């Protein structure tokens, strides 16, 4: 009678395969884009795309960045850090969705690096509102060519629509009209009094001021003086 032997090979092979899969990816890192605020249409702000940690270094990456609502904002420019080489932005700027690629052939991002800037995006406000900035990872490798599987933390962008007054824009303030001489008031100009003609003795009934004294006529007393001269 043939005895049956239990083989441990399949069980050992399963453990080996599991270890291989665990070694292929590093997932402790986080890629984030942060939040931004734009104070008016046409103005811009910058957002940094960052990797918080690279325990095994960084060889390169390919990431998609998308503005959730393209009517609120758009990406107008992308700059890469000094360590990045063979960079690429597809399609051409400006727009609302792009694929960003960069490599580190000189191993400047070494094992244990933290707070690594992957790219800086210049974003312009187009309309009032809020929109998410969505991240999609295509590929990221470490120095040993192992796949890095970081968590993705999207951002939120707020665009305000603040009106700009004419004085804030550099225009002079509107002129205040001067009061009319006949307008009521307590100012020095006019003073609420309607001037009366000489000899009329009239004054403004509203002011309560005493009547103006009439000026003497230019011919008053002239005839008396001439008579006195003739008599002499």
C-alpha cells in the first residue's frame, strides 16, 4: 500500500510569492497638492506638488493633475525642481488637465529624503467658486527601481470675485459739489442769507438776521455843499 506524503512546496511557494509582491511596492509615502485661494478673476496662485517622504529614494514619476471644474481655474505654468531631469508636461499649457513626468538620474533625491517638491503649478482664477485639484498616479519608482505606491491627497482651490472700486484702481475720488449761495445751511459760504439790495432793508426771513443798513446815495448832501459855496 502506497503512503501519501504531504508536500510543503506549494505552501512555501505561496509565502515566497507574497514576499515578492510585498517587496515590489512601497506605500508609506503621501503625494499632496495642498489648498489654494485666489482673490479675483484673472489673478493667480502657486501650488506645490510634494512627496512627503522617500525612504528608498526616488528615481522618477508620472502623475496626472486635473482641475475638477475648468470654468473656475486653469493651470498656466509648471516648473520643476533642480533635481528633476527629462521633464515633460503633456499636453501644452495652459489648460485644466496635464500629465507631469520627471526623472532623477543623478540620485539627488536620496534614501530617507523628506518633503520633496515634485513640481510647482501656477493656477489662474477664471470664475468664482471652489474646485478640487485631482491627482492620479501613473508610475513612481525608487532608487532600486521598485514601484512606489503612495497615498494621494487632492487639494481644494477657492476663487473669489472681489470688485475693485475706482479709487482702489488709482482713479481720483468723485468731486463733492459746493453749496449754492441761495441754499440753506450754516456754512460760511452763503450762510443761508439772501443778500438784499442797498436801501431795501430786506433780509432773509429764514435766518432771523437784522436788516442790512442801506448805503448812502452818492448825491446825498451834494446840493447843500454847493449852496454853501455859492453863499460864500
